[in-house]
C-alpha cells in the first residue's frame, strides 16, 4: 500500500505546519489569512492554530515538528469537523469504522484521542511555565456544519461551541469586543457542502470574510 496513506500522528500535523511555514517564508502575510479545514482537516486546523503543545510533540520517525508555533490566522473556519474523538467513537459505537479511523491515526489509547481533540484540549490546556507567554490565537472562529451530515453528528458542533465559549474566551459575533465566535448552518451531506459546486463552502467563507471586514 501507499505509505502516504498510512500516516500516523504527528505526520499529518507536521505536513500542515511545514506548508504554512513555507507560505509564510514565501509571502510573509503574518496573521492576514483565513485557515479553512473540512472534516479531519478542521481538526488539523485547530491543532495547527491553537493547540501549540502538539507542535512540541515527539515526532514519529517519518516526520519532524519545528518547535516554534506558526503565526496564527486572523480567522479559522472549521467545516463539518471532528472536535471530540472519544465522543465521536462513543456516538458511533455500533460502527467500528470510526474507531478504526481514529486508531490508525492516533493509536489505541483513548487518552491519546482526548489529547488531540480540540474540544477537550481547550478545557484541559497543557501546563506551562508561569513566565511563558501564551501564543496568540485567531480573533474569529467559525463553526460551519450541516444537520444533514450523514457522517458527523451535530453533537460535535455543540461540544466545540461550548468549549470555545467556556474555556477559549470566545463569544458570539454580535457580542462585545474580544475573541469572536460564529456558527454557520450549512445544507447538504458531509461532502456535498464542498463537492456540489462548492456553493455552501463558498457561502461560509463569504460570511466569515464579512465578519472579518467588520472587525477592521
């Protein structure tokens, strides 16, 4: 089989970080970008932009992670995302394929699934030195999801939304100044939101950009 299809954490994250650093080196856009991820790509977007402790993880033999975190995006758009892997597996306990997917990427230890889950990591941040300055975070996070998603249930959105409000310091776009949070309800199946002409994904991106413009 193709070794590239058998990547194991942190190989996936290493690729994303390397790509973002390459783009920064080439174009120097700083925080002036929107990071978008779909499905497990949404998980990776949170890991890259906010879960900086993973950037220091012991790399697997096939990857290496630079210690310095990336410059975070101004805004992050997560589409049909996986945010709490233990909850995802529990919800689909009658479908072994979900546990197989997670185990293939992160191993068989449920504690490791929790450690890489954005909704859990936000509520249980890694310990840091009292003098260590926390890296900056996106100023806007948008969660876009369809209730017609046949693969990822709305519960994942509820868990991430609650974690961002409770522990991440994010609030609704219409709220006061500070980190902003936006929920966008899409239409269509898990892949239809981007595959069917891309209209729903484009709408979500457009809504995020409107908020960014209002933020100045």
